[in-house]
C-alpha cells in the first residue's frame, strides 16, 4: 500500500511539474502579443527559447532554431545590405559583459538603420533591446526583444516628405513677397507715404519671420537625413566673425544691442564645415540679441585650448530659469521668460544648433542665470572624428 501511495504522489508531482512547465511555456510564447519577438540565447549565442512573435516576424519555427546560433538564424544588415559580423553586433558585447543593457533603435535619434533577415531572405527594419541573463553574478546568456518598425519608418518618411514639400512650396511665394516689398521701398512704382512705409515695414518683418521658420524647417530636414555630407574647409576666424556680425547687425540695431568682438582671434584658422559653423554661431548671437534689453551688449569670442577651439557668445539679458535649463535643447521648447519677452518664437534654434554641432564632432554647453544673462559655448576638438583642426596663420 505504501509503495502504491508513493507512486501516486510521485506521479502527481510529475504531472504538476509538467503542468507548471507547460504553463510557463504558454506564458513565454504569449509574451509580446505577437508583436514583440523575444529570443533567449546561452552564453555562446545559441538559441534556447523563442516566442510566437519571433516565429511570425522571422518565418522560422521554434523547432528549426533551437540550439542554433542567433546570428546565423537572423542575420543583421546595414542600410547598404552589408552583413554585420557577430563581433560587431550588440549581442556579442552583452554576452562578453562589455555592455550590460542596451537599446538599439533603427533610424531613430540618428543611429544607423539596421535590418533583420527573415527565413525567406526578405528583411525588415527593427528596434531591439538586449539584456544579459545573470546567474550567481555571471553572464550565462542574454535576452533580446525586437519588433518590426516598417510602419514607423513609413510614417516618418511621410512626415519628412510633407515638411519638405510644404517648406519648398512656401519658400517661393515668400521670396516673391520680399522682392515686391523691396521694389516698393525703392519707389519704382511710385512714391510711398510715411504711413505706407510703416505698413511695409511690418509686412517685411512678418515675411522675414516666415522665411526664417521655413529655413529652420529645411535645416531640420537636412540634419535628419543620415546622408548629410560635411564639407571641410579652412576658415579664417576673423572672416567668420565678420560674416556673422554683419548678418546680425540689423537685428542688433533694431533691438539697440551692442555687438562686441575682441581682437584675439585675428590669426586663428580652423578647418571644419563653414556653413555649419556660421549657422551655430549665428543662432547663438541671434538669441543673445533677442533676449537682451535695449542698451545691453552681446559678445562674440573665441579662445584656443590645448585640445580644442572654443567659441562663445555671451549676453547680459533675461537668462534661463534654472528649473528649465535641462530642456533648453528640446525641439519646440522655449523658456517661460523667453515666451513672455518674444511670443513669436517656435523653439527650433538651439535644437538645430545641437544637431549641427554633433555633425562636426563639436559640443555645445552653456551657463545661465535668470535676469543676469547667458553664455553659450561651442567646443570643437582640434582633431575629432570629423577631422577638425586649428592652426595659426604664418
């Protein structure tokens, strides 16, 4: 009798264990709700478990992939269809302990787009999160979660196409309006009264603001294009400052803000993208003028350090509230005091400046105190990934 009871208890335990395992398998298979693929690999990168979404996204059945290398089952390619080697994949870095947890997003935040290859050799863009599996403090495997972002990329492309079309379509009539206003200023079609000139002045300012908005939109689109090329050239800092100051002169005069520029830069030559550098400094100076009070000054300066050239623009205006400073580079964000002083801004400038700086391997930083002013820095390494360097004229 005792043996029979023990046998029954053993069978019950085995049955319960089997049910528990089956339940866990069902739970794991359901993870991701047929959208997010989940795959578990051992420390060598061989597949241990996959869920239903993995099978649906890749075309591979579970029984076909178990105990096979993930990188062989689901290869990864770059935008140009070049195969990414295992040692170059994030998975290998996670398994080796070089990276503990990582998120890799295709085509978002300017990271290179990557694609996973299905069983039928078709491919799809993906976003991926990879984390190690730890046991007693040691890495024994990894879990990767990924999903197809084809729809997201299509929507992003539609957005880019719309903005590009809208921006280019707006540019032509705005340029035409500017030409007509300037023609009327020159009184080619007849004399204008003082009151008419006041109206023209207002129309001109509104048109110029629209032109700047369109220009910012186009700049944003160019920056979000991964294929944007950097044009390196030797730039005289003296000539650069002269160009930037001339461009800002009219706005400074209107706001009654004095522009200052020390003479310690006369002999400095820097090699980088001229248009990008002018755009960043122009943005800094424009903000310094816009958010200063009449009678104040804005200072454009540069200094050479051992490993970098540091440009700066300082103002003594309204400054940035401390609690808002961490958001100042966000797209469309404007500090509360800036909106009160100048309600018409849209918050593109510093976001674009930051993206431009990254394009040439530079870094933007700032110091600011509310009601006392701000100073923005652009630090360009003398030798960075973009080949930036500085030297003195002979």
